[in-house]
């Protein structure tokens, strides 16, 4: 196995940026790929995969090396060597990897070290999910596949699949996800003509279940109150046949700007964006929507496969803050739903403290709402990201 030392050094720099400078893994990787435009596809893939794997297994790697995390480049060579040994990859004959010849990998780890998470998070997960937690962790430490959502306003799944094949991208249809296509291998789909023509969006399979769960119909007025860059707002508009109105709200204007660009590419024109810059924005929309989607801010523990650095950035205090935000959003934003209308509360978390317990607290304090249906998507059951969603109806 031949390695390019300059690539390895860039991997170490990126890891330092993430762990010691507070950078986010996805943004850091994006930055390095942008700066190093001359890298070929193989180098880019090698860089991204190894940075993500170092982030994913950070605690376990340092435990095996027997040191505390630090910025010493010699130690970084060691944790990279251990990573490759754990992955049973061929080890290059570099002097930095000679220590591996005499290294005996430990076989007795605590669960937190084995799955490479903080002790407090392991304890919380066990308290929340019991025996299921270990299986959840195993799945969440696997790299995520690339799943596409077909823009059915423009193309059928079969035709898109054939179109992608002509561009050298092989995909299979997902049986339980009517708009889903699973890529056979990771490819840069954003450079394809199919993407530029708005024929698909990249969206995890379980994430594709949230918009249909809201049961939107053509001609309805639907509010996506935590829209972000708008993946679910786009899906809602598609399910509505681009007829009616989707009001996309968010506290971040730049994310809504991204949504408008995506909507134009998707040939969707029923999405109206509004920045939540005061409480008046929500009050003005009181009792105006047939459907409301609250895809609230959360820990993101269900999507650790995509954002493995989340587990290192979370704290118990941050989770308490999120619980307060979730309760507040559900309490205040639910008022935008008409009597007889429906609301979906969803997260990309698998913890009951962010899901069932938030909803239960809301229902106990609001007799004018009833729960219709609940769905929990666990990654080890489905093979995709962890999601929670519940549908409520305003009865008076």
C-alpha cells in the first residue's frame, strides 16, 4: 500500500482543527477539499474517509496507544496506524508504523471505549434505551451510505436510475421507501446532469419518511417551522404536487436562501420563506396551517454515522438546553395549526428525553391536542439514520 505523506499530514491537520480548534468535521473536510482542488477523486476519498474514521474512533485509538489526545504529530502517526490495523488494512512499510509489529491490540474494553464515546453519554444511552443501546452504537459507528430522494415532479425512480447509470452511477431501488435510491458506492452526485436538472436530492431513507408522515395534500397550507436548508420542505411541496403553499420558517436566513436555490433547481414554486426574527412571525401565523412540521433542533444522535464529531461536542448541559428549546417550540409553534389540523413533531435523535417525554409533557398540559400516531426508526433495525416522529391533531 503506497501512501502520500502530504495527504497524511493534511489528515492530521484536519483532526487537530476538529478536536482542538472547535471545527465541525463536515465543514472542516469541505474546507480542505476546497483548498486542495488538485487532489484527484481517489485522494479526496482517502482524505475524507480517514478524517471521519479518526473522528469516529478517536477515544478508542488513543486508549490503545496509551496516551491522552494531543497534537503531537508522532502520536498522530500512531493512532492512524492503529486505525488501519483495526480496519485490517495493509500497513505501509513506513518507519512511523514499525511500532505496530510489537503492538498487541487489547481485547477487553469498557463499552464506552469499545464504541468510542464519552462515559457520560454511554451511561445516558443505557438509562434511556437499555439493552438496545449497544446495538444502536454498533450501527451508528458504521459509515453512512448515500441515499437519494427522487423528485417525482420531474422524473420516475426507474428513469432516474437509468439516467444515473449513463453517468456511471449505479443505484438500487429501496423497497420500503418509494422515492429512495441507494447508491452502490459513494460518488460525487452533485456534478451529475441529473442533479443539476433537479431530478433528485440527497436524503437519508428514514429522513424521507417524515414529510409523508405529516400527510400533506395538494392545495393545503403547510408550515415547516424549523426548515433549515429545506430538505423536508422540498419533499412536502413534491408530495403536494407543487399545489398549495409551503411556508418555510427558520431563524437562519442564509439557510432559507439555500432553500430558495434548491427549490428553483427542483422546479418548485409554492415555497415561501420567512426568517423568524421576532416572536411576531409565529403570532401572525396563528391557526393558519392545515399541517405543521416541527423538525426541532436536537442532539443528532440518530445521525452520528454522518456527523461523528457530535458525540465529542455534546455535553449534559447542552442536552438540557435542547430539551428546553424542544418543549418551547412545541408549545408556541403548535398554535400555528388550525383546529382540525395536524402537526408532526420529529427529531433525528433516538433518546426518549427528546422525543416521547417532550410530547407527553406537551399533551399533559394541552387538552386541545390528541396523539394520532408515533414512529421510531432505529438505525440497527432499518440500516439507516435514527429518527422519531409523532403526529398530533388539534381537536379544539
